[in-house]
């Protein structure tokens, strides 16, 4: 992997030019008030990728958020653009070098707000704290974030410590790199920014926003392959429907996610499990940050 092909790469409308200075791949995309996302990766062609579609894509075009993709290889400081080296202590694979990653982080953070708590640097890794809706909400209440995407065996531990990088996992499985996890995190955060969701996609009624799994959904036809839509949903009794949906959400959560159920019922939320926040009850940092989703 040290010698990734250096063929021309597509970055959408932006035409890369030869230059010694590291620069964003999508410059001038951050008007005041936009949520600024910076991605550090050796595979910049993966972005915006899926984020250019649908709601996040429209919000990107509308400049509700901006995406600045930095190619970590630009910070290698050698003509072969080498970013990795063999692991200390031996073993398979390669490790991304501390000095290269640090240079990329420092460049990304150079124009961040002085209050670093509002512009976190996050490294996507299965070793990280599991991502929760609570953390997503906190991040969405901030001004932006910098995401470090690792490849190979990961990055040198010292750069994570020296730059106070937060490690976040999107789940207990192993991918080939942090780019897809970064996209998942960006999608989750951006959809909470004002103006991204319309009425139709509002988070107001999401069961998950109350720490429960979603109730089942149905649409026409009323009978499909011999299966009927639950009668109550066709009754027009809105209060009864809301009651039914809540009980479905509760039953499903009890059955499939006893961990979420404990957190929901204990009222102590994250305290139910010491190392993981189980509900999305906003913490102090996010309080007041997100209110209602704006209407279209
Ligand atoms: N990887 N949640 C290994 C992940 C991952 C995950 C990212 C693969 C980091 C070095 N990231 N690289 N699961 O599997 O966030």
C-alpha cells in the first residue's frame, strides 16, 4: 500500500494543479455560519462520495456545510509521498507516521476557532468510544470538525496523544480504512444542522431520539402477500396510533436491545453502562445548541 498509484484523481469540479503548497481540494466552500468539515485521508477521491447525494448533497450545494478534503500525502515531505513505515516491534502491515499525520492535523486546525473544544479532531477507529446519537448531537452543535482517516494498521499512537485526538468507532467490526466511518459520522452530524432536514424527515418524532428503537412502518397497499397493515393504523385514531407505536417501540427495544432499554428506564441514561452512553439525552455542551429543525 505504500506505493498507491499516482494516476490523476477526480475531485469533482475542482481541477488539481501542480503546486508545492498543500491546499484544500474544494477551496472557498466555507461561508460564515457553515459547518466546516475537514477530512484527512490518503484517498481524497473517495469524497464527497455518498455525501454528494440526497439531503447531505443538497445541503453541501447550499453551503449549509462545507467539506475540505486534505490529501495526507501532501504532507509527506518526500518526493515519493511516503506516509507509512514498518511497525516498531515487528509484525505485519504498515503504520502511518506521526510527523506526517501531525503536519496534516496542524494544517487543518490552523484556521479553527480558538476554542478547541468546539472543533474536535476525531480519528475513526474500532478502538474508539462507540459513536452515539448523544455525541452526534454535541458535534452538530459545534462549528465544525476534523476527521482523520487511517489506512494500513492505523496511525502512530504518539500523534493521537500529542494532538489530543478523540478516537471514535462506528461499530465492532473492521473496515479497510476510516473513510467510510468518516462519511457515516458526517452524515449523522450534518442531518442535524438547521435546514438540512425538511418536515418530511424531521427528527422530532424519531423513537431513537427518546432512546428507543423505531416502531415498524407500513404503506399501501393495505394487503400485500396476504399480510395486512395493523388495523389501528387505518383507524384514524391519532392518540391510539401514537400509543400503539410507543408500545411497539418499547417492545422492540426490550427484545433486541436490553442495553438501550435499561438506559431508557433507569432514567440515569449513560450511567447504566459506564463506558457507553446509551441514550441521546443531550449533555451540557449540546444543550440549547440544537432546537427544532427548520422547515423547508
Ligand atoms: N477502521 N469504526 C482500520 C474501522 C473503523 C470502525 C478505521 C479500520 C481505522 C485503521 N473505524 N482503520 N469500525 O474499522 O471506525
